[in-house]
């Protein structure tokens, strides 16, 4: 009997030793395989690539279109039509409110551009035709009212041709890409400003060479209207 108990005790000690050794090896292996994760800061914004290719079917048409000097918009006109650089352009013509501003009212001229005899100008192509409520961002120009003088400072527009990272490198994009993902809408076609016209619209993947300029965004405190009592 004692002999059997001795044998069982030996097997029990061996099993406990095996279990202890296996547990130690398992956790030691986890420790060696552990890779610490360091905070690397916010991830860069990767804008959607889909819209870059939306007008690619017109790329060669744009390349072969002659520039109409008699109805060409200037860079000064392009920026003067905005409250500040980057703001949505205002509507430089009257609109019929009865027709509304949703659906295809604006897209009749601004989806694919083209010359509009009524306004004697080429209609700029919208880079975001899926946004049907145009007047949510674009407002009509009001030039027949008296405005009070304010201290509003209009930020200077980015200059053209001076934003290359190095001589000969592709220029960076001096603006954000939100709602401007379709590059050919503004940089090709007869309605595009001559200074902004790209000479290789057939290379439709613009972001393969051009990258958005890095801009540091500072967090601002809570915006409070001056004529309220909120503190």
C-alpha cells in the first residue's frame, strides 16, 4: 500500500512540476512577445479618393478644349466672389425662388458647365453635385445695400506658383479638400480660371503627386456672441 502511495505521490509531484514549468514558460513567452504601443499623435486625415475620378471621363475633352479668352474668369474675380479664401462662392446672378434651390435647379448649368447665353459666361462646375440644397452654403450677392464699416479682415488668398516643396516638384494643394475632392471641377474646363488651369487633366489621379498642405489647426475657446449675456 505504501509503495502505491509513493508512486502516486511521485506522479503528483511530477504533474505539479510540469504544470508550474508550463505556466512559467507561457507567461515568459507572452512577456517576450509583448510590443509596447506608443502614442503617435492624431492620425492624418485621408480624404475620400472616390470623387477624384468622377469626372475622369471628361479629362481628354478638357485637354482639347481651347481657352475662351473673351469669357475667361480672372483670378481676382474668382477670389472676390468669396467672403474669404476658402469660403463658398456667392451666387453672382439672380435666382428664381419659386423654382426652389434643390433638386436639379442649379445643376442644370453647374453639373457639367458650358456657356450660358443669358449671363454671357461659362458656368463653373460644382465639385459636389450630390449636395442639392445649394443655398445652405451659397448666398446671392447683395451689392445694392448700404453696409456698415467693420474691422473684418479678409485673409489674403494663396498665391499661384509659389507653393512647391522644392524647385521642380509638384505644387501642393493650398486649400482643404472637404467638398473639393473633384479636382477637375475647378482646375479644368473653360470656366476654370486660367491661372488655376492644370495642363495635364488626363492624369486624373491628382493626389498621386499633389498633397494637401499641412496646416496646424489651433483649438479655439467657446465662441460666444458679443450681444449675449452668456459668460
